[in-house]
């Protein structure tokens, strides 16, 4: 058994001894015969033949001496043989490469590549380390030339040539050599069969096939390479041949413009103007039995994926400069291909004219890309600056166009017309995404005002006997089972099925909290509306805001229905300003605006399907038209003596019975005012470490109201 140190010296020393004999040997037979022992030992160690051992040893020696890769010329000079003679050993160098005992380092510059055409050879660090350490070299079996590897080799060849402007006769000859070398590959056989006399077309197909195999597209790569590829083949106009086979080689009918124009689009930065890609038919034709393996995603595309692809295709043709007549012809051709897809099928069946559908498709593509469509530029792409452009712009700004009135799009106006945008409505998003539409819809503007029932804190409220009966009835009516049954009954009799509730009375009596507790008990979300936000200083905006509130509420109801949740509640808190008596229109614009808001509110309440609560402190000023639209009207009075005592006891359970009674008798407080005192007591307890005494609580109560009760005072002089 040879120890590690001996083995270490043995392998390395063998290479040193052998390299000394090989230098200047001219590969004479007598020299190789005398070194037979060393050659056999290294051949066994490296698992190669003896001639390959010679090549390996020379590369090892030169690498250790020069710390650089060795060219074929340098190897020939070391052995003192003619440079041409070294080419006889090409197979040996190939064997060493296949076993990963050596690698070929590419020259960095074009000039260097021409002086060292075959590059330089170097030994991997892992192999050198094994030799120096005397450890066995991990053998790597020769890999099979798979389709993936073949086409990746092609892709590397293309990329190196294109990026270094080295597309010349040598490049074509190299491609032809590759073709012969891999002529047993099925895909290559099919490509050669389709274009036996057209090398340029085959090169394009080899490139597109490599992208297909790698799962990429041309636009995934850098634009410079893409421009070089297009520029080269425009020169020969070979791409026209590829489009003349019934579109089996390209996904789309790309060659409608000159290929020079396509290249120009790329050079100007419009990289997505044209997408070069093998079609489904092309994949089947060229890939044969391997089509499903390499194009699995193509065969398994969902309707949604195909729809998205089609919308991008619509957008490409949409932006082309052509007459309206040609636009319509393009649209008809494209729609024919996708007419059975659910989204396009529904849109085509609408009463929208072709140009309106075209506009919608382009906006849909922008939406899919995460963008909003600029109204002016989108219309300009369709009509240019013709009369039709200005007519349709006016209609859309007035929201009187079919796309707006039928709920396909929403116009987001801006003070500057050029900044006005178009977004898809929820209806259109649902047509595209189906049951997953909620994931892509814009969240309601007032989403921050949506209160979740599970986040509402449970509280015990004290009512008078009369109010309690009404609240109990409300609670029973708002149970989802009873609500559904009640609405069906009312609808069958032609009666409004919405539930509108008015809670009115003194401040702090628990009106808002009642809504919260009913929502919690019946598991309903609350859309809480801040009235101050609905009163805009800009004339006409308040009406839009109120409409938006009800639009958002309907969206919330629809979402709840899809998710099998209970119908949410729309809460207008402190709604005095909204439901007050209407003003004389001669009073000015402000009065007109408030009256318009009330008309919208009355209209929306009339057709309401859900649940609306409104709270107010000033019921005497309420317009009569609102009074009849509220199904329930509950009056809140200040709590009675007994109720006040119960409230104090529930808030301050540590107080004695007598103290509770004294507080209830002495202070005629609402529930809200009592809450304020309790909060101050909690603060005092934290600061002082003890619950305030009755006298301290009474003092807090004395200072609660701004208006103090008049105290008896004496008139006269004080002698003290």
C-alpha cells in the first residue's frame, strides 16, 4: 500500500518527468517508447489513451510555466512539430474536453480570435488540485448531445457572431458544419426538410427553436442582439419566405408591413411592436414527436392566457397607422380567430360598433399591463386627429358614449384634458377574469371606512322599554335568514325591498353605537360615510361623490354575495346636512348643489336593495321626502334615572350602590357624557394608582359641560 505522500509525488513527478522528455521530442517513436511506463501510468490515472496523455501533459506543463491557456500553436512549438501537424490530434483534444480534463478558453477580442482560431486550452483547477494532492480525479462521463444542448450550442454560436459583427462566410460554413454534425436530431431534420435550399431561413428557425426550448422569446433578450438578428436577415429578405407557409412558422401574420419597418420599430425602442415566435402549427411541424415536451405550455394554455395573448395582438395592430377601413378589416380578421373565447364572444355579441370594441380591447391590454389608458392618445391611435376623434372625445368626456353608458369603462377626468384617463369597469374585469375578478378590481375609494364586524368591540347598551322593543325587532329583521325572506316577500308584492333605518335624538344617546352592535350581532360589514367628505367646495363634485358612495356600496354588496357573506350596512352618520329641508334654488349655487345631492340620495334610497342607517340629532329639520323613505324610525331620548344608574354601574362597578344613585340623581348625563367621565377616571387611576373617590368623580362631572348651571348668589356686602 503506497502512502498518500508517495502517491502525491508519484503522479506529479510522473508528469514532470514526462514533460521533460516531451519537450522538443518531435513526437519521435523512440522517445515515446522509452516513456511507455509513464504514459501507461498517466493513462490509467486519467482514464484516457496514451496519445491524449501527451496532449494533456504538454498543456499542464505550459499552464504551470505561463499561468495561461495554451494555443495549438504553442503546443506544437513545445513539441517542435509543424503547426499543421498538431491538427492531426484534434480528436485527442476533443476527448479531453468531453471528459472535462481540459477546457477551451475563448479569446476576448476579434483580433485574438483570428490569431488563435481554436482558442486556448487550460486545465480546470479541480484537476490540477487532484494531481498535486495525489488524489483520484473524479471522472465525468461524456454527456449525450441532447436536443437542448444542440440548440443551446447554436444559440451561443449566433450570439457570439452577431455581437462581434462576425457574420461572414465562416459563420455560414460553421452553421452548415453543425447541421452535418447533428443531422440525426429530429428538429434539425424537419427544419432542413422545410427549407432545404434556404440557409438563412433555417438559421432564423434554429434561433427561434432555441428560444422555444429555453422557454424564452426574442423580446426577453437584449435589444442590440435582436436588432442585429433582424438587420442581418432583412438584408436577404428571407423572412418573407417564412410567412408564406400558411402562418405555420409564426404565431401572427407579421409580414403585413415591410420587414424594414419592423426593424425600424425595434431600433426606435418599440420592442413589442413585433413578436417573433413559432406558432402552434410551426411547433408541431418542426418539433414533431418532441412538440409536447418542448411546447407543453403552449398546448395547455387556459382561455385566460389565450385571451391575454390575443389582447396584446389587438394592441399591436391598434397602434398601426392605417385608414379606419383597414382598421375594421384588421379587427374582423383578429376577432375571427378568437370568436369562441368567452371574453371576446360576449363583447362581440354586444351592440358596440367595431371601433368601440377595438378601443375597449386596447384599454383592456393597458389594464393587463398594470396601466391606465390616456383618453386622448388612445383615441388618436384609432382616429388620428380627424372629426371622428373630436366627436368621440366629446362624448367620452360627457360620459355619453356606449362604452361608458353600458358600464364597460370609467372615465377619470382631469383639469387638463390630455391627462384624462380610461380604466376598465368592474363589469369588464369580470368578463376577463371571471370568478377571480375580485383579485384585480380596484379597491373602493372609501375602503378605509369599511368596518369589519369581528373588529367591533361588544358593548352592553341600555335603552328605554320602547326603544328596546324597536331595537329587538331590528335585530330580528337583520338576521340574514329573515332579511332574505322579507326581501323576497316585498319584491313579490312590488314593494321596495331595501331596509332604511333612521336613528334620531340627542347627542351621546348611543345611536351610532347601536348600528355597530347590530352589525356585530348579525355579522355585517359597515361602510361608514363621513358626511364632511361628501360636501365638496367644487360645484358638481358633491353629486359625483354621493353617486360614488352608492356605487362603492353596491360593489361591497356584490362582493359579499360572491363570498357568501351577509349584506353589509351603509351608515350615514350625523346625516343632518343630507336629509335637511331643501333650500330655495334662488339662494345660489350652494343651495342648488345641496338640493341636487338630496335628489340623488332620494333616488338611490328608492332603488336600494341593501341596508342603510342614518343618524341625526335634528329630526325637526328633516325633509318630508326622506321621512317616508325610512322604514324604521327610532327616537333616542336621554336615559332615565334608572338607566343612568345602570350605565354608571356597568362602567364603574367598584362604586357602591349609594354612590351610583347619587351620581344618577345629581347629573342628567347622556351615555356619551358618562363615557367621558369614565375615561377620565381611568386616567386618574393610572396616574394616582387608585380609583377616584365619589367627590373626585363628582368634580369631574361638574366640569364636563361647557354651560354650567346657575348657582344661587347673594347680593350685598361681604363683611368677612
